[in-house]
């Protein structure tokens, strides 16, 4: 689905370190910052971040973006609580793993 929406292999590879990646536009980086802030507990989105998002999105678009991030966060937490594992739909596809403490990023 991501590839059909235009997500590139470089973006998938660089997702864990998106802040310094040339694969993401400044607006995409803001969206990723927003998603990260919305996923924290408690949710405390800085006013400055939301102000920057308002420059790139209409009110309706911000509502849709916020709802999408909230839904995915809900879904991930729901699945985790019930022990729902990956179903193998991306078998053989690119999968970026979290950065290790040694500063390396591993991929499958």
C-alpha cells in the first residue's frame, strides 16, 4: 500500500533517522514529528509544531491527518494488547528495524 501511495525504498530505509534524511521533504518531516508526538503518553504536541503544520495544511487536512495518526496508534496498541503479530503480508519486503544503541540501523 505504501509503495502505491508513493513511498520510496529510501524513505522506508531512512524512516528511523528521518530527521536528517534527504528522502523526506520538510513537510513530511513535520508530519513524522507530529506522529511521534501524538504517539507519546501523555500526548503533548508543542504549539510550535502545530503552528508549522498549519502552514502546510488546511484545517480539514489537519483533522484528517490527526484522525489517521490517532487511529493507527489505537490500532497498534489494540493489536499489541491482544498479542496480534504481523500476518506476513509484507513477506520479502523492506522492513526497517529500530536503531540499535551502537548507532547502526539494521534492515531485513
